[in-house]
């Protein structure tokens, strides 16, 4: 009887310790709340470290679930695919991909408290980055 009780206890403990499918650390999760992020300034960094700042406002709409977002620049808006990623960065991360008015494949990082973001495009010649604030829908 004792081995049976021990086996049951081990089984119960193992099931409690195992993550369920929605908490699988190996899967990138959606943001969970519709969010809008805005920035006013683009920072361009050359490969040699030189930095240029220019006024170029953007807005990014991130869906709570799914990948259908929107990227807006001073020249207009376009559909954007927002694909959650797994990285070691703190907060929530995703790829932002556009292919309508522009062709962009950028790295998005939103802070753990969901109040700020960074959107970065990089290549061998340098990088371009916007940083600003985020608001959850309805706030």
C-alpha cells in the first residue's frame, strides 16, 4: 500500500510542476492586450558609431492576439505582421514585418511593465531605432 501512495504522490507532484500548453516557455506568447506605441524621433547610428537624430513620428498598433497589426509613419499607415519571438531580453519581443508602403523587418521590444518600447532596424551599415511610450487599449 505504501508504494502505491508514494507513486500517487509523485504523479500528483509531477503534474503540478509541469507547465500547461499555454505556459510553455518554448513558445512565444501574444502580448495579451491591444496596445498602441508611439515615438517622435528616429535615431540613426552608422557603423562607425556616428549618431543622427531626426523628427519622424511613428505609431505601432499591436494586437492582443494574432499577428495583424499596423505601422504608421508621418507618410501614412500600412498593415504590419507582428510575430512574437523568444529572446533573452526583458519584456515582450516580436518581429515587425511590413511589405506594403515600406519593406521592414524590425525587432520590437516592449518593457516588462508595457509602458515603453524600442523598434530597431539593423544591417551591416548601422541601425535605425525609435523609442517611445506604449498604452494598453482603453487606458
